[in-house]
């Protein structure tokens, strides 16, 4: 299950904890959501490239286990966007929860 618009927020949040490469970003999201959020490469990498193009994250190469991997780190602009996205998500999820309180399916 992938909630539209949440991937940017989740990527920025994972990268706020430190630099990482795409596979580990996806793995962290999946693990921390108990497998509910599972973003595939076809969704993850275009979002990473878009964030890089906007200057929200910065890519660099680093060797890991004899392989060169493309890592990403959060920029100052990315940190500012993360703050905005967290606030927006909080307001959105609160509004949805308010609507669904007491909802019963017949």
C-alpha cells in the first residue's frame, strides 16, 4: 500500500537520520511500517532523482562491500522541506482521523 504523496516525506525523514542509498531507504520504510509501505524501484528512484534535481537531497558515490553505491544526503533546503511536509502531514492525518472517528461500517 502506498499513500499518494507520502514518499517524499518518508524519503526526507529517512535521510534526516543520515546518508543512505536507495535500497536501504526503501528497506527502512518497509521495515518501520511493518511491511505496509513497500515502494518499488520504479517509484523510489524517480522520486529520489526529482528531489536531487530540486536541490532537496545531494547524491554522492561511496564504496560498500566492493561496490560503488549512489548515496543521498539531505540538504539544508531538504531539511526545511521536511519540516513543512511533517506539518502538512500532521494536519492532513488529523483531519482524516477527525472525520473517521466513530465511523462504523454496516
